[in-house]
C-alpha cells in the first residue's frame, strides 16, 4: 500500500448521491486511506505504521435519527474489507490505538454546522471564487478562515484560506 490509497465505489455517482442527498453510508462506499509513514518514517515507531482512513458519510440530518455508532462500525468494517483486497488481512488485531470521529463529534468538538467537515454545500454557486470572501464586506476588520470561505473545503484549502486571511490582515495593518 502506498502513502495515498483511494478506493472508489463501483457506481461513484450513486455513492455520492446517497451520501450527500440521503445522508447515508452506502454499501461499498468510496474511501481514502493515508499511510503517512510511507512519506515520513517519523510518523510511526520503527517496524510499525500509522493508518488514517476517511470514509465520507452524510452530515447530521434535521432529526437525530441517524445511528452514528452503527454507521461508524459499518464504515470501520469497510476499511478492513477494502484493505484486505490489498492483502492486509489482519490489521484489526494489530491496532494499538484507534480514534474515530462522526458528525456529532465534529459538531461538538469543533462547532461545525451539522457536523460537516466540508463546510458549505458543493454546488456551483459555492465553489472556488463563489465561496464567501475571507473578509467581511461591511465590517472591514472582520475576517473568516476555514472550509466555508474562499477558496474551499479540505485541509489544504482551509490552510490557504488562513494564509490569505493573514495576508489581508497584514496588508490592512500596514
């Protein structure tokens, strides 16, 4: 397994729709696995490994009817099932530490709306330059950073958002 492994669902479009529209964990979901020690050996003790798995799920619905423990357990089993296709069949018995996050945890710990790690909706009017600017149009000393502002979602773009906001603040202070 490489540093970055992406497992796509057989029917990617339907998988995406069930996640976004129906707020479900589809059967055979797409998922991403990152093994950072492949790039930086210091990310795990010698002879050991660090694995990060991301399984996209829906966000919190209008009611609290979603069984996040069951969804988490299904997602976890999907990770093991997919890794088994690469010959990694006994990972579960070697785990020394495991941490999982679900939308209720994201909401509580990081105050993310609906527990969504990706901020605003992914439609044409809220992508890239159409996302809200990181400086308030009326209150010029109010700045925004994160997935719901320009340039968009995910850790890399949220970091770009932080850099852009910091640059604007520095320019405004000069």
